[in-house]
């Protein structure tokens, strides 16, 4: 088994384990063990830190992976690695100084609606810094072809920490302030563990003789900040801006609904680990035929899986909400709009890989910045008018425009599209199954209802896919499974 496939498989398993722990935390522990306004506070602190993270990392994680293999001598490598360790400090130190000098002003800005947020400016900075340097050390390990342990720390470690802290909170061993302090401590500890692991793979030797192309490296890093910031802003800006308009408990309700919808994106994350290097290879070989095939196959496969997950979530949502506290049960439209955005994202297949591995990545980065600003504008408009539902509509609108432009960009530059006649067949199948089962309700316990409806929907959906061979890849996998 090749090292790439083996680590991709292990990373996929770890990702699903982390997501399962996150599901238990989000849907059951947070909703039952913590007050809604405190849960909203935790989400605000982590969301603002996540938005801050790409800025503090200064694009170094991507730069490490891109440039490291281009240096052959130990001296050049050491100079480059020293530069990568120091580069984030160009923004971390000024931001830390700004946080110290303007702590009161920043706290006032963040706490216009929710005064409690005022006391957590330093928590936000420390969490953002820990996230940033964790990504730097994770990239340090990945250039040595070691990614599984770092992925475990990224996907599982802090979620397990949250589970432990929630249990301690429930039994009154700690209070909410202790919880948040300890949570930030977990992020700092994760960063330190990742650092120690990275240094066991290659211990840095301080070398202030930087590479001759150091200015090109700095420019690339600064440009990559835009890409990382765009992705994070589009994912987190809704919760950050809800803090400025609504009480914290509303952010808790929104976060639970958003997490339910985010399950649709898990298969995409797993597949992209495999399609990303394949896309790069086809682009380097200028193999447009293979690139088109991969584009269309990845789009169709992800659309099939994401569409099924969307159906299962929407049709079972009423039963799922019966298992949660009543105050968390009003998020149908949030789940619908965010889920729809995730399905559209899956429909684009390996579109991102094509853009970021091509010569057109600069254009799409700047386009992303404009659309991140558009997302902020949508939230400013829709949250005051429609509350947490407005935030979901704003997220969908921003992702819809962003993905549509990326779709057009690939079409105009490479003359390929992810859509085929099979795409329309899958869409028709999803609509038919959705209409048949949407108002179909059993009178059993909610868990039994969810299991029974999910089984019937999956059997019908997969059965039709298999019977009419709508996807060659899906048909091949099912045929092997049935033979076994």
C-alpha cells in the first residue's frame, strides 16, 4: 500500500472519529450540560480566533509545503525553515501589542450586544496564535510525509478535551470561566505537542542566511493569507457577526443547526485528500482529458453522496430535534440553507484543486477576498432583518456566488465542466425520493424512526442508482460489495 494512499485512508478514519466526537459534543453534551448563552460565548471566542488564525500564520503552512522540496542543500533548507518559524511573528507581535494597548477598545467593539465577550480578548488572541503555529508545525511534519499524528491532534485532541471539560462542568467541578481557560489551554497544549513531534522529525538549526528567493517566498506567503482568510471568513463570519446583533444563546442555536448541516461536507474532505495530488499531476502533464474525467467523476460521486446526506438530514430533522432540548429545535431553515450550500460545494468536485494548482490561483484569491467582503455585507443586511435565519441565507448566498464564479472560471480557462447528463439524473432522483419521504412519518421512538426512514431512503436511492448504472464508480463499488 503506497504511503499516500495509506495516510489518506488513516486520515479519513481519524477525520470521521473526530467528527463523531464533535457530534456527541455539539448535539448532546453542549446542549444539555451548558447554558445556551455560555455555549454561544464559546462559539464566539473560537470563531473569532479561527478568523484571526490565517492572518497570524502569515501563509506559512502553505509556503512550507510549496517551497521546501525546491531547496537541495542543508544550508538552504535550514535557512528556509528558520525563516518559516520567524515569519508569523511579523504579525503575531504587532497584534499582541495592539491587543495589549487597545484591549478596552477591542473589548468594547466585540461586546456591543453581549458585554460578557469583553473579558475574553486575550483568550481570542491566544487561541488564534495557538491555531496558527499548530498549522505551521503540522505543515513541518507533512513535508516529512508524516500527517496522521498531526491530523489526530487537529481533528480529535481538542474535541476530546471539550468532552472532558463538559463532564467536569456538568458535575460542578469547574465553572464556565474555568471551562474557557482550560479550553484555550488545550489549544496551546496541542500546539506544543505538535511542535515537539515536528522537531523529532527534523530539529531546526537556526540559520539566518535566508534563501536567495526570500522575497518571492514572502510575497507568496502574503498572498496565501488571502486564500486562507477567505475560506475561514466564509465559514465563521456568520457566528462572529451574530455576536454583534443577537444574544449569545442565538449563536448556540445557530451552531447546533450549522453542525448538523456540516455533516454533508465530511465525504468531500475525505475525497479531496486523494483528488488534490491527482489534479496537480494532470495539470503538470497538461493532461486535459484526464483532468476533465476526474472533474466530472469527482463531481458526480460527491453529488450522489452529499445529496443523499442532505435528504437524510432534512427528512429526519424533526425526529432528531425531539432528542434535543426544546430551545434548540427551531433551526430547520438554517439546516436547509447551509446544507444546500454544502451540496453545491460538493457538486463542484475537485474545482478548488484545479484552481489552486494552476497558474490562475492569484486571481481566485483576490476574487475570494471580494466575496468574503460580500458575505459580511449579506450578514449586515440579513441578520437584523431575519435573525439567525438571515445568517444562514447570507452564508448560502455568499457560497453560491463564490462557487458559481469558480465554476465559470474553470470553464472559461480550461473549457471543462463538471456536469453531465448523469448529474441531471441524480438531481431528479433526489427530488423524487425527497417528495416521497418528506411527509412520511412513523409513530415510533425518534431513534427508531430515524433508523427506519434512513434505511428505506438509502435502499431506494442506492437501488435506483445501481439498477440504472447512473454512476460507473458507484456501480463498480456496489458490484464488488454485492459479490462479497
